[in-house]
C-alpha cells in the first residue's frame, strides 16, 4: 500500500505567480489534511477535507489560499499571487474514516523568489 | 483553543543512554489524543507513539514510552537506549476527540542530538 504522495517535492515560484500543490492520499483514505511548516517552527493546521467537502478551514489564510478534494483525483492546495512569506514546507496527511492516526506525505517545499 | 508547548528547543543524549522530552498542553476537553511525531532531516513526519486521554496506562512502543499526567496536562516522551537514528526533531501534538476532531495541534518541536 503506497503511502501519501505529494508532488512536486520542491517548487520554486516568483512573487505573483500561482502555486499548485498536489496530494494523493493513501488508498482507502477519504480524509485529507493540509499543514504548513514555516522555517524553525512546528506544523500549523490549514484545512481538513473529505471528498468534495471542506470540513474545517479555520487555519487557512482568508485570501489567496484555497483547497479542494474532488471526487476523482488528488487534493489540491492552491496559492494565488504568492509572496515571500508563503515560502514553507506544506504537508498533506490522510486518514481513513474513523481511526485517529494521520499519515503524512513527504511534504512540498515551496520557495518564493 | 488548545495549545501545545515544548519548552526544550534542543536536547542531547549519549548513544545507549535515556532521554526525556517534555510537553505540556492546555485544553478544556476531557477526551482527546496525544501524539509524538519524529521529523528526521528528510522532513518526513513519522508517528512515534499515541496516547488516548481516557486510558490511564502509559503507552509504550519498543524503546519509546510516555509519561501521561492528565491532571497536570503533561505528556513527556522517554527514549531508552538511544540510537544514532533517533536524532531528529520531535513534535508533540494534540487532537480533539470531539467535533473538531480533524486537526492536529503541534508544539514548537525539540531537536534531539545523539552523540556516539
């Protein structure tokens, strides 16, 4: 059973461009979570999604950030008009219905130049 | 809102020795889960151990064990017989068992160095 997949692993964007981060959950997992890790800090929750639904987006910045988890395909975290402060590692985690553990992907390191 | 605090930015231990990492948390909930995650230089987040708040018995996974003190809201991780591969950043995390059960709240992390 493949683990949580994230791509790309590294992404470089210029200020003002768009960044799209992809997350494929583990097989059979219908819950996806996105976290952001700024340099030298812990992970901060951004958004929790189930298939076609956003369950909790209390950690998402109000502007420029959006997330989706369509019926088919990976979950996407989209950052529009990136700024230098968006430079961070973005982690996706998934879990099946019910159990407590979240399984993390390897992360996408976004660098904004 | 729940908060998790790790007061030790860095810790070090000699190989084969024992080290304890501290974590405290603040919550008004009675039912929740606590975790320790390890993040090696590869940045992959690896679950080390989990504790359910309703269980009085401390969780143990091989060389890793916790000291869970619910009244004191303390959740420390003990690593016995430390190995070079234990060197990593360690994060304590909290997860509600209630309606906001989705998200993990992490502490700031403790960098563990293991000396040969």
